[in-house]
């Protein structure tokens, strides 16, 4: 069993894959100045909880980047069940292989998943310099 399979099993009953709750996601949205019409890139999006919550509250377009195929599948299923497929999509693969420039997004978030890019400093640089 590889680490992606392990985490798919360990996190199977959790929607938010982070020690954070919906209230804190609202605070992050406020810090980011989230509003209708913005585009959001969520690096290490897990099952897409952040993007789904934000897309329910604002008219945003969002893309989630996620390495774990089980999480991407669940994110797509949950997004479809929530009726948000016109607003949200999920890309499976390494964040550094994502073919779109990060600078094309109004808001870029990475909550608890800087390892998806490298070190914390590398993640901050990648998210800000693209």
C-alpha cells in the first residue's frame, strides 16, 4: 500500500482533511478578500470541501489540485451532488505539473498541503511568482 492509498483509507470519513472547520474556512475567505466573480486555485484540495463551501457562498470559479486519485474522485462526486460542477473542477496530479499559470487566478490557497509543492518557502514562492 502506498501513502496515497493509506490516506484515502485513513481520511475516508472526513470531508475537510485538515484540522480546520467551516468557520475557519470563512475566515480564510475574508482574509483573501473573496467575492463574486473571482477565480480560486486550491493546492492540495483534498475532497474539495473548501471550494464547495466557497462556491455555495460566492459566485466563484475554482480549480482544485490534488495528487490523491481517491480524493479527486470523491471531490468530483461531492461537487456533482452539490450541483456545483459548473463552478468547480479538480485536476489530478502534482501541483508543479499543473499546466496553467498560477498568476491567472485571483486567489491561490494551500491549507496544510505545502508538501504538494515542496517546503513552505518553496510553496509561497511558487504561489506568488507564477
